[in-house]
C-alpha cells in the first residue's frame, strides 16, 4: 500500500510539472535586470518617486495659499543615445505629482498637446474663420501655468560603464528656478 501511495504521488508530481506554464515571466520593473544594460525601469521609478517627494516637500509650495499650476515639458537628451526618448522620467513624475499632490499642485496639459486634442475632439463653434461674427461663442479663458517642469539627461561614458545625471528643474514663468534636484546612476554599457 505504501508503494501505491508513493507511485500515486510521483505520478501527481509529474503531471503537475507538465501543466506548469513555460515561457518568460514578466520582470518586476522595480528590480534591476542582471542582463540589462543602461538605464532601466527601476531608474525611472526611483527617480520619479524621489523627485515627487522632493518637490512636494518644498516649504514655499506647502506655505502657498494658492495651488501651483505646472506644465510638464520634456527631457532634453544630452546622452550618447540621441535617438532614445527619455520623457518617461517626466511622464511618471507627472502622474506621481497628480496622485500625491493632494491639491497643492495642478498639472495642466502642454499647450501643443492640448491644441491637438482640442482640434481632434471638439465640435466647431460656428466661427470657422475666427472673425467673431454672429454664432461665435466666447471660449473659456485657458489656465496659464505658473511653473514649467523640465529635465536634462547627461551621460559620461567610460569603457565599461556610463554615468547618467538627470537634472530636474521647476522654473517660474519669470525664469527663476525655484526647485531643482537630480538623479544620478552609473550603469554597465
């Protein structure tokens, strides 16, 4: 009887092994890949979380009686990989600020993107030629940003590694930089 139980267990284990899914498991973006080179998802997550915490802890922001309106620009790529788009750093930071801002900041859409969406999605108002004649409607005044959030990514390559510096800045409309922080990392090439 013991042999029968052992045989049944072996057969069950063999069948269970056959029913397991094979193939690649999706990697966790918060962990570094051993086979990865260059910047990875973990860098985007770590940098955007660090920047959101730093920006949202600004004494001037927390003491402000008004909500700061911020438009997110782009990442200026000064690295060796000119064809790569590093806007992921700001895209994730924007979402994190919206989620964690608790009303202290209002993120507004980039004007070019807003106009593209508006022209694609809104019905014409009756003033096809912009002459404000009969049938024209008064469009609501658009929100103007108080601040611009941007980043610059620089790289210092070496034989086997590259040092990356992502410099984040919040610039007031009068061109003064009111906040700046950075994310730096060395990676294998």
